């Protein structure tokens, strides 16, 4: 590769950056407005998910419900797994599990169910037994038996974190829409899978037999 090709490649790679830097330059009234979207531009943005179109049961010529596994050990799925340590990470970067848990806690995510049939909903309080294990040590029981107040250092708490999530199981349906003449897929549900919190640190357990769907 000669120098002309190197310069050309560099110029092309920097083109998106220059375009972003010059955004709204023709509508800017002041230099400070360059690169910022106007109220009209924000109103015209289509950066929101589109609603699914209506599908009549009579239009479904064929359908099949399937389960699939998203293995978080595969490199292509790392963006769903990381970051697992958020101490020095900005609030805009979170693992998929942390996003789920945060929105379940604050009430924004309410469609959380007991099983894959979507018959009974769960709240965050209902999930605590699945996500947290609290054990009292022998010294703690001695304190309790002696009528003393239990000291925090004699209580072991273990929470399921993003680092424990091994895979996601997704339920979806493939169907053929005869009206549009297309084979389509619709995601129905997703479940994070981790070791059972009661045996998460038990090395005697077979990891394959210790996986449970958290919600």
C-alpha cells in the first residue's frame, strides 16, 4: 500500500467524524449551535422502536414456537455480558442483566413472569429468594441462642450479579404470514440463566445441572 492509499483510507475513515461535527451547520444561528439538533429536528427523529403491525390469526399459515440459547461465553455475545464491574464505568454502559434488574426495581419493567406460559407476574420482592442467599454462621447462631443481637459480620450474603449470568434463553415464534407472503420471527420472552443461588459457590455441583432461569 503506497502513501496515496494510506491518505485516502485515513480521509474516508475520518469522514463520519467530520460529518457529525458539521451537523446542523446550515441551521445554526450561533457557532455554539453547530452540532446540536434543533427542536424541529428532535421532533422529526424516528429513533424510537416501531410497533409491531397487526397480524390476524387467519393470516398465519404456519407457526412454530422455539427456544434458543444465547451463550455468553461466545465473543459475539460479550456486549450482553459486560461490563460486570460498574465501579469505574459510566452510567450509559451496563450489562443486559443489570438493565433488567434496574428496571424491575424501579417499576419500569413489569412484564416479569413465573414461567414461560406468561400466566403469573412477579415483582422484585418475589425474586429476592431467587437472586439472594443469606446464611448465618455458627458464631451467629451462638449469639442468637445466647439472646444477643446478631452481629452483621456473622451474616453471609450472596447475590446473583451480572458476572454469574451464563446464558440467556429466548422464546420466540416463527410464522408464515400468507397475506404478506413472508416468513417472520417474533420474540416472545427472554430469561437470564445463572447457577442456583443456594449452590452458586458449591464446586461439588455439576455446572450443567445447576442452571436455573432467574425470571
